[in-house]
């Protein structure tokens, strides 16, 4: 059964949220999702670019008032 882990990277600036995502992906199982909460606008560009490069799956990117929620699914 897949799980979802949330990383609260609000207040962290690039490349902080991406670095936290990379570290978290090493700790979860294939099929698990990681949601990153970020106030850094760059995250909505950086994360999808990195995910496409390394072969994981992008989920939803949602603006939630003062921050974004970016979901990534571990694919390998």
C-alpha cells in the first residue's frame, strides 16, 4: 500500500525544497508519494524539471494561498 509523506519546506529557498525531496525519496518505497509544501516560487519549476530528468512521476501542483503543494511519486 502506498503512503504519502509531507515535507514542510515553507520558508526554505531554492534549492532547499528540492534537496529535502531528494533526501526523502531515498527513504520511501516505490509508489509512495511525497508532498512538498513550499513558499519558494522556484519549486514549481525546479521540482518538475528534476523529476523528469531522473524518472519519477509528477503529481499535482496546487497553489494554496501563501504556498504551493507539489506532489511527486517515487517511480524507481
